[in-house]
C-alpha cells in the first residue's frame, strides 16, 4: 500500500518535471518567433529603417539566393575552417605553454608579469602588424584566431595545473615516477576538465579573432561578407552573415559540450 | 637483520622568517617482518619522518639505510600508502592497481596477474573494470592497498591510512591490512595518532614528542596480543593495560610541552 503511494508520488513528480521542461521550451520558442515576427512587421511598416535593419524575409531570400548560386558555401567553409583551426591551435599552444610554465617554476615567475600584460592587451590591435609580418592571407587570420585565445588558455590551464592535489603526485613519486610521468599520469589527466572548459571559452574567442582577421585581409569568408556588405551598404548581407555566425558558433559550442560529456565522465 | 636503519635523522624546514626543526636525532631500526607504529601528537613530524623513509624527502641531517643501502630516492622495495586512497578518478580499478607497475616499467603478464590475485584476495575482483567513484570509501582504501602491494615492496609505509574512514570500516580494514601484510611477510611502519590502533596492529610502538619531533619512548607490545588480529587484540586484557601505559606517557609529553 505504502509503496503504491510512493510510486504514485514519484510519477507525479516526474510529470511535474516534464511539464516544466515543456513550458520552458514553449516560452523559448515564443520569444524566438515573436522576435522575428516583430522584426518583420516593424520593417514592413517602416517603424525601423529597413535599409539599415533589413528584415527576416529579405535575409532569407538572400540566403536562398546565395545557396542556389553556390557562393555562400565557400565563405562559410573557409571561416569555419579558420575558426576550428584557430581554436584548436590556440588551446593546444596555450596548454603547451602552461606545461612549460609548470615544468619550470623559474620560467613561470619570470614570465608572470609579461603574461598579465599580454592578457590585458587587446590582441586584435596587433592585427595590422600580423598582416604586414605574415602577409595578407589565410596565415594571418589563423594567427589572429590563435593569438586571441592563447594567453587566456595558458593562464587558465596553468592555474589548473597548480591546483592539482599534491598527494596524487606523491603517489606517483613514491613509485619512483619521474617529473615527466607525474605530468603524464597526474597533471594532464587531472586538468582535462579545465582544458575542455577553456576550449569552450576559446570557441567564442576564435570567432572574434577570425572575423576581425577577415575584416582586415580576406577576400573570402563571413567576415569578408560583413565588411563587403558594409561597404556597399547592403545590410541584408551583413545581418545574414551575422545570423550564420551565430548558428555556427552555437553548433561548435554544443559540439565541445558533447565532447566534454564524453571525455570527462569519470573525473568527479 | 635490520631492514631499515635510521641514524640521527633530522629535518629542518626553512621559510623567509624562520627555520623550524621538525625532527631531531631520530635513530631507529626495523627488522624484517616487524610491524612498527609511530605514535605522537599532531604536528610532531610523523608524516615528515615517513616521507623521509619513503625517499620523497632528503633529510637535512643523518642517513636512512634500507638493506644497508642509503636511500636518497624512492626505493623500489618501499611502498607508501597515504591518508586517503588517492585513487586516480579517471583510471579504472585495473589501471589504478597497475599504476605502480607501469611507473616502474614492470608491466609483465606475471606482475599484472599478481596484482589481480591481490585484488581477489581482498574480495574486490568484481570491481576491476569500474571507476573509483563507484566504490565506497572502505573499498577504495582496499584498492589503494592493492596498488601499493602490486609492486611487491618489502616494506610498507602507512600514513594514517584509516583516519578518513568511519569507525566500523576502520576496524574491519585494520584486520584485513594486518592479516594481508602478515601473510605476505611484509614489514610495516604505521603512522597514527590513535593509541588503540597502534597497540592492536604493531609489535613495537615508538612514541614521538613534538617541537621538535624526537623519540620519546619505545614500547614493546606484549607477546600475548601481538599475534592476534587487531579486533581480537582490542578485547584482550593486556590491551587496556598497555593502553594505560602509553596514555600516561603521552600525557607526560603534553605536560612537557606546556612547560
């Protein structure tokens, strides 16, 4: 009897959770739809400047046009490729640099003020120098994507390295493990969650780096489309690129989150 | 023959403002197969002493010899067990218990089988593919024991290995560790602040005084309870009289401290 009541209560509880989840989805969808609807209507009726803010219908029309003539595809692929490369390399180099700092406490003390300065400095300001140094090409865009994420990755991952419980290292050392083995068996795996979470931050940062890079140099890519649209006063093009970037960035972020759930299942 | 010999070992820690002597003139020897406990108030340098014996810390003075060889790096014949299990959460039990073998480059089939055998003896062979987070505290500490024993050390250093467990688990584990070590003929040094645990498990108890840590007295545990399991030893009439004796000496140390 008692068990039946418990079961019933449990079912009610599950139902309540389900209901809340559904309500959240409904409201989210409503906000989404009313935003675009309001945008469309205010553009149609001239409440906002249609030249500047365009409208969802014009954007989707342009989108279909660009897809059918095949010119959109290449821009998206190029920007996406640059961003993925930028954030993977940024995270990789940042982690390597953090490993170097962990390896040599002397070096880490020496470099500390430089890292603080570099972290505070807006990296995009280095854009013009990069272009001249590397050339107005793919390379300097990637460099931009790396540069913008490497220092913050180094700082975050190095802090994580330092916060690993010393007793794990003691275990490895008591088995005669070397410093290299301490790093491989303890430090690196223990900091996997931190590295993945810096990957999440870097997804966003790399988009900034690559788009700015494309503003400055490229002849292709979504950043180029934005700057081109701006120059010819085609804000429909600008907004369409923006929406594509938003979707792409979200997909990448979700991808990293998926990776996270797969890789660090057992860290807690 | 003495397996372990310490000759006037001392340890001083330096900081910007002071030099603190943690240990002073520690001389002791442990024979093969013996179980020795080091007992003392907290902050008497017990753990420091264990780190020195383990070769993780080079003492500022004196020498540590294992089999008449000076120890200045972690010795393959010494195993170290910490206060908590410190199993690696990202490794399976299998990978955890073979960690020592991997680090010592001894991942031969035979050695791995020995590790499995130990896990079986301890009644946890079904956990081999699991992760530490799926095990209870007592089970984890048992796995940590297997990890330590897997490299087949002659001597085990136990740094309050039961202090993080609840009382019941602790009593059970004392029995298990004691019988496992005896069965395999291991020498052991246990660091603890628990008088009962020290008496129940060991052949000798060394009492350390604090500030700086020095050997205050050495007790021989009566033959009558030496060969009993720790849980049985606790019931034996000689247990309480020994407890009383050590208790009084500890009080003595504290009084000296206050003066």
